[in-house]
C-alpha cells in the first residue's frame, strides 16, 4: 500500500503530465462519492459575474463501483467468485449562486441522490433516494476581477447542514425461502445524508498563459466527527467500535489545463487529474464508528461549451490509482477492510446565467 507521501507524488506527476499534454483537461470518484467537478476558471461562465448576477446549475454524476481493493491491491477474486458488491450512484446537485459584489458571491447547493447497492450473491438489492445534506458557501476573489483578467484565486467558507436522511432502509425478503419481509438499513455509502454538521472550505485558482489556462481547485468538508447513531445491522453491536456509521470528512483536489478551440466559438477542451476520498481521521471529533477511508486518482478529459447565458460541461474520468486505507478501528483491531471503487465516473452539468437587471452579457 502506498503511503500518503507517495500518493501525493503520484498526483503531482499526473498534474505535471496534464500540464504538458497537447490534449487539454479533468477526473473520478471513490468510497463516499459526493463531489462533482468544479469550475476551473471564470471563463467557464463566460467571464466574471457582475454584482447582482445569478446562476442556476444542475450537475450530474454517475458511477458504478464493483472492483474491491485492500490498500492499493485489487481483490480480483471477488469478481471471479461472484461475491463483489456493486454500488450505483446517480447524484444531481442543484446550485444557485448570487454575486453580491465584484469579489464576493454565495452558493446554495442541494444534492439529490438516487442509488442502489447489491452483493452479486445476494437475494435482494438496497435502494435509496432523496435530498442529501445541503450547503451554503461564501466565496471571495483575492484580487479585483476588474484588473485580474489573466489569473486569480478564490477562497470559500461555508456550512453543510444534515438535511438528508442517514438511516434509509428497505423492506425486503432476505432469502429465497423467506415469507416475511425484514427492514434492512442501507449501507452508509448510499445514504443521502451523513447525520452530522460540517464546515466547507473551498479554493480555486487559474492562470492564463497564451492560449492555455492552468487551473487548480478543491474542497474539504470537515464534519463534527464521531458517529451518527445509525446501527449498521442487527448483529453490529458485537463489535462496538464499528457498530454505528461514522460521520466522516471528505476532500477533492483537481489540477489541469484548458485550451479554447478557435474554430468553434465557446468550446474549451480540458484535461487533468482529480483526487478525492475520505480520510481515516477527521479534523474534528473522534474517529470511531464504521467508515471505509481511501481515495482515488483519476485522469479526466472533458469539454466546456458556453453560448450566451448557457454553459454545458461534460467529462468522463478513468481511475489510474485506488487505495482503501486503514480506518482507526482497523488499526485498533489489527484488520484492514476493503472497499469497492469505480473504473469510470461520468460528469455533466448545465449552467444558466441571469444577468442583473437583464443587463448585457459578460
């Protein structure tokens, strides 16, 4: 298993390759997959927003996870034996942004999840759906957008509220001979909510050089930690350290390069690496409860097409490295659990800009 330092080196090398590539940039998901791609620069919205402008965005993410890893070693026997667990995630984010001043804006994000989980040798499938945990984030550009035309840095802070259910279950027949349905709590990886509050930290930076734009962005969700009192199963109390689901931090980092296509006005090609995952230890609170920490690094080509007030984005990421790290209970118990990862992640979004007072396009 690669350590954190070695993983950082892999991500840095992937980012360097992306920056040197002649085919411009973006990336993939893991464990608890709740992050869509972020905008790489204001050019993706047709320029900086003006005070009073609004944008409404609908983001979509799909992934199918079925390949199991312990550390960075794939457990190929799971598929061969037909014992793999298959997660299907369909995540829609509805984002509303208001530009209050030339530098500062506010974004309200409401996620909607539709997911399923099934072991290949299981008699039933678990399904969940509903609104996830809602967040409100304030962002600010460090330099005045009126003068920083070729590069800038944005920092954002916000809060995430536990508006999503964390204990959805299904009434199912658990065996071929069962006659009475049982209520089975769905695995936490497909629960709409986490059961806890969180603080959101975001960043974004870009620099235009010639016909290319280099960018980096990311976010970190610092939760209250601990666990959410959702009992994983009827027999989970036999192991108190992991009987209840953990409330866990999450993170996302991206870097890459974008290049506009002069032959097609409004079209920009993108390419770069993406790293996202769940740490074994939260920044706040204790680290007990059940979690599957780990991360995935992906390479993701895509494109952005902007026309008038409309912007379309699409990308597909291919996983190049996956690692299911040890949780704190794993370390205490001398175990090392596994996790299923996806080969690909599909990302798409549509953004509509409403200029202030019906003003001109920016």
